[in-house]
């Protein structure tokens, strides 16, 4: 179809729900033109469609697209991959509790609590540093997870540069947003249910 793997496009749409094609391109580090061409082909197959909501206009999966995505994940879910990922996922879950607790604490901080906000950002940086080798090891098994490492690093850089939206904001690729999407990607890759893993 193009140099873009159609599954990578389907996967981003599955994680983000509704998203413009340029965001897909940025996430998978592909040219906007190649992603646009890939999406046009997927749309012609009935796998994706353009949607508009009060908040965002972009592409989303159709029911057939969700089925295709789930089928490809299932086909790639070998016993070897599952056994390699399982212990890494348990290590990720240990950090997940820390991220959830810190996100809750962050949302309870007053806007004038500069010391508390600084400490929370620094603590998040420690969690990010702990998570990086885990997710990098996951990426050695499933290469697309490299995008989550890159995006978490970018969120921390933005936070340390003073843009506090990148802690839990929903209009940017905040640490909270990227962490959630990485967790969701792991759950789907392993064929688990989020309800069984707890919220977040």
C-alpha cells in the first residue's frame, strides 16, 4: 500500500479514538503524505472513517477496523512473545500504581503551591526514568513501543520547560495520556482486559 504499515495506523486510531492524520504521522514517525495515503486506502476498505465531534475532527476505526486490528494482534500473539512480555508487564504495573497516585495528588495541588508542583514533576521524572528501560525492553520484543518511550520523554521535557499541561492535560500528549495509551497497548498486545487490571 505505502511504506507505512497499515497496522500501525489502525493501532494509533485504536489507542486515541479520533485523531487527525498528522497526529498519526507524528506518533509513528512517518511522513504526513504517506500516512494520508495509507488512511485513504484503509477508508476504501471500510476500516476507518472521518468523524467530527465538538472537541476534535479526525479519523477513527469502524467496527470492521476494530475487528481487523484485534485479529492482527491475536495473530501476532505467540506464546514466545507473551512469555517475554509478561514479566515486563508486571514491572510496568508496579509503576502504574505510582503514576495513578501521583496524578491524583497533582490534581489536588493548588495553583500557587509551587513547591508541591515542583516536587510532583521531579517525582514523575523519577518514575519516567524507571519506566524507560522497561518499555524499551518491551520495544525489543514489539518495536512499536518505542513510540511510547519517545513520547513520555517528550512530555517530561515539556513539563520541565514549564508547560504543566504535560502532566495530566487531555489536549496534549501529556505524561498521563501517553502512559494510559502505553498501558492500553500492552493490555491489547497481551490479550488481557482492562477491567481485570484496574482503572488507568
